[in-house]
C-alpha cells in the first residue's frame, strides 16, 4: 500500500465546477510523492488517512504482509520491464523516461508492481488492451 502523508489546505471551486485543492506533502514523503507522481496533470486518487497513519499498526502490518506475500513476476512483468526500456515505447508514451514509463504502466494497469500483471487477470487485460496493443499498432503505423 502506497500512502503519502499530507494536509489539505485550500479548496477553490472553478467556473466549470472542478474543485482545485492544495495539499501540503509531509517532507518525509517527498521522495515517495515524486516517484509516484512524477508528472504534472497526472491523475491521482485521494482518500482520508487516520491521524498518525504511519504508526498505525494496521497499516504497518498490512505493508509487512504485502511485502512477504509479494507475487513473483512472470512473462508479462518481464515484457512490461523490457517495453519501459525500449526507446520506441518511450517515444510512444510522449518521450518519457524509463521510470516515468514504468509509473504510467502501473497506473494504467491499476497495480503497484509489474509482478501483479502475471497474477491479476484484470490488470493483465488492461496491459494488453491499453498498453501493448496500442503500442504495436503505433509501431506498425509509423
């Protein structure tokens, strides 16, 4: 589970009904925030956290359980990793870095790790339908 500690500050409603929120990120979460959200205008999800969530035994226990029960990567995880190193794939995604491409693949597929692609049928289907097939079509159409 990835969680970034922050505090909601300002809230402003835009003319079109969009709500613009300012969130101050805790300095201890800076690196994790920049890794998870490397680009401006990147979609995010918000959820309230309990006070002192870092010390919450439930969160720590869940993180430790996820770490010990992490699935091993297979063929789809390897393919995703190879694609994120492929200069053509990086161009296809808009000249991203390999790290940004990996973040984008995980985001689109709804996973925290490429290894999940080999163990989550829905994530695997999203990988094929929204990543691999469009990339192959793009390469063929160049």
